[in-house]
C-alpha cells in the first residue's frame, strides 16, 4: 500500500517556447544567472513539499547543460542546504553519478551530510549516460562494459568506506592505500573519517535495464522506476523481486521500489491533457534521444527495438501506457490505485515533474495533489 509520496526535480530552469514546435533542445542557450535560478526553485518546492507532508524531494546530478534542462552539479551540497531550509522533508540523490566522482570523496561527503542532517539525505548512485558529462570527467560511458566495470569497483570501495572501520582496496582503478610509508610505518589500511551515522546506508539505483537488476539485488540496493509503461514496469518489478530472492532477500512485489509517473490535475482529462502536453513534449525532445522511452508495444517489445515504434512518444501514448495520469483527482486516484493493486509491497510513489512545466504551476499541482489525492492512500 502506498504510504509515502515523493517528487523528482531534475533541475530545469523555467523554459520558454516549449513543445514540439518550440525551440529545438540543442539550440537553447542561457546565461549563468538563469542557471542559478534552479537553486531557488528547489528551495521553494522543497518548502512547499515539507509543509504539505510529502516524504522526499529527489534531484539529479548533471554537468555542462547550457541547454537548461538539468543544472544541479552536486546533490549532496544541494541537499545539505535544502535541509537547512526545511524541517522534515528528506532529500534524495537521483543520482550521484559515480564515474564522475572519486568514491572515497563521495563517501566522505555523504557521511557528513548524514550526520549533520540526522539521516535526511538519501543516497543514490548511477552509472551516467551523457557522453558529454562522463567522458569529460575522464571516465568511460560510450564503452558500456568499461563503464560498468569502473562503477562496480567504485561501489565496492564506497561500501568499504561506509561499513568497515579500517579497510584496503587494490583493484584495477584504485589502489587504497598505496604502499607508502607514513610516520614511520608502512600503510596497510585506512579509515574513512567520518563514517555515516545511519548504517547500513540506504542506497537507491535506477532500473534502467534488466542488466542492472541482479547487480542491485546483490548489493541490497533499492530500486527507482519512473515513467515506464505498465508492461515494462511489471516486468522489472517482478525481475527485481526474483533477483532479491536469489540473493537471500525475500520481498513482496513492489517492496523497496519507488514507482514514478507523470501527473497533471485538472477538472477533466481533456483539460489536463491540453495543459500539460507542451511540457510533456518538451521533456521528450530532450530525453528521447538518450533512449529514455520505456514503453512496450502490444507484443511486449520495448520501443526502439526491432519491430516496435521508434518515434518520440506523445502524451496519448504515455496515458495509454499508464506512465502518465491526467484528469480530476478521482480519475488520478483510480489510475494510481490500478497499479498499486498489483504490488502488495509498494509503499512509495513519485510525481515526475514534466520539464516544461513552470515552477508556479508545478507547486499548484503539488498542493492540489496533497489536498485531494494523497488522503485516498492514508485510510
């Protein structure tokens, strides 16, 4: 049963001339003052969510995005600041892109955040997908096998920082500590100072492909699944449950999963669709070329695979796939409950902010959702 409500803000500025006929994504350019506005937007949204009883605001790490879609470079710094601006809201990292970090530095930064916020920052890790970002930091992403190999070694080193009072690590990418003399003795181990207060650290990863599911289960990572068509959603939730069981963790379907969907409330489905459609289309102008269309056709084939649609999806597609719910509160409640009913362990639902939607309008949606949708899941 859904108990906790989240939202995802990837850090887009307020975009103008949106929609399929609007400014092409690659032609957008902004100045530094516009990029900086995302921090104040995050504060306003976080304070709104805090007052309304939401559980967590999640943000996304990205770099070099002069197009204005994803402008947060450091989620732990951002979360630390947002924690000072709110009282109860948790701040989630969706996700710290490990190949762009030294894993010990990330572990130290997170440990500090965990201590000073008393556990309000939620750890999340990912492998990255923007070649402009990851490759510019000197890490592989075009070579997916090399990216995965590096990421998995980084995770191992990060977990040692969290869980071991003293540790060493000697792998392909990292030699910790190196064989050097220190104050008259030979180093054989080091200690991460400080370590997190709350152990074991709760760590989330996105399910972007079936290849990641077994690895996540082996590390006891929790799963985030957003804007997936219902067929793909069902496949990955079952695969995650089965992989967890394989690694000795018996879970109900949907347990330790955040399911996210697009939401827009209006008096009628037609009005909701009309109002959010340009924002929906702006999102997919940017994200579809990266392969982020997780819908299946009537034969169960993922869009983009042989025989399945390869076009950019429209909002009608998203509604049909139950990745988007648009209409009056009762209609949206019915849609969310139709998915919730399949997964007895599902406790977390995330509202995905359509990237073209202005902050003022999104905050109005958050208020309406909290007032007329959230109570239906608390009875």
